[in-house]
C-alpha cells in the first residue's frame, strides 16, 4: 500500500522514476517498492518525497494516516476528545504503544505521542513509559525536521513535555512559521496551531512567566490571511492569560464576548469547546461571573500591561 501511494503521488507530480530515484535508490528498487514487492529505508523515502515536494505527513495520509480518512488517527482522536471518552482514548494509546514497541518507526512514535497527548489533556495522566518520555524529550531537539507529522505531534504532545522544554520548542517552531509560509501554507498554519497549543498549555499549567514570554512573541507574528480561526485563538489565549494574571470583570467579559460571538454565528459546539478551555485556563467558569456577556473589547497588549 505504501508503494502504491508513492506511485500515485509521483504521477500526480509528473515525476519519472529516474527523477525521484536518481542517486538515492536504483530504478529497479523503486519499481519494486511501487509494486509492493520490496521496501525502501525511511531515510531514502524521505529524500525521494522531498524531491516531489511531498511531506511525509501527506504521504502517510493516503494509507495509514494521521488524517487520511474517517477511520484514521486524527479524526478518531478529535472525536474521542470532543466526547471526553477517556476509556476510548486509553485504548487508542495502548494500541499505538503496541505498534511502536513492535515496529519502532518514526510514524508509529508520532502517532503514539498524539494519542498520549490527547489522553493526558483530559486526565493529566501520562501513559508514556520512562524510555518513551526520554525519546520525546530529544525528539524535538534544535535539529528536528519540521514536517507536518512532527508539527502535529508537537501540537498534541506539548503537554507531555516539561514547561521549559515546551516553551523552548514552541519558540524554535515559531521562528520557522513565516519562512515556511512561502513554500507550504498548510504547514505554516499547522505550525501556528501547534505553537498556540503550547501557549495554551503553559497558561493552563500556571507557568505564567513562560506563558507571558511566548504570548508576547506570538502576538507580534503575522498570521496568514486565510487562517482567521488561528487569529481568533491567539486573541482568546492572550485574554485568558491576562485574566489569569489579574482577574477582573472587564477581562472576564472580554473572554465571554469572544465565546458568545461564536454562538452568534452558529458555531455552538466550538463555542462550548472555547468555554471549557476558558475554564481550564482561567481556573473558573467565567459565565458564573458574567451571565450575559457584553461585547468583546480589544485586549491586545493587556498581557504586557498586566503584572
């Protein structure tokens, strides 16, 4: 199946066997891989994918994937998380752990981190083994290759890292966001989402100093015009952090106003998700203080002002 997906992508890109195989593997070896009668090493596979301008994430999404179809990992994780199905997520982590221990591939580890991170977000229980935690702590080193798969793994797995490492990795990834946008818009947006997830986790875990530093950095970034929800989320986290630093009715109203806007435009489930997140980040149900939220005010800059 991997070979067939590779052939499909190669033909889509209009590349010949020689175009992608030259200097990496023989034409015969690539032909056998595409026909499903042989494998190629993962490092050589990545080189050939790069030549076609295809990320590893896009490649794996065609057959076993994080995002390929309704039965693949990402939709399953998101569905179980939305339903707060802790037993279902635990089964998913155990299955991913079994695959990783059996095969030891990068893709299997990325999927394990995603499932374990989603489980931790609901339970605060880290199911990774000590050895797997050590692997995770070095996975996102300064030398990490920011493929879409690694970006998504960090988005979910940032909660499994120490706050300082989480901040450091998020800062390095944020430094790549703008350079990446010119060549891969979807990767840039995914990177923004991952950095904001890290920021969200720092606020929730009470690491206010680190959260302030990261929030101030991301407030200065330019978000792609087609990523309005990313901009919305950035503002939401900044307002929650400002409230966490210095609670006030006005700041509570600025947050509930953002949430109410989502309801106004018909995004009821998203609004509920934001309300749940606000409760985690702020440590209280803001709607208990603001039963009928007023209009949202511009809170950009409040993080720097609140001490």
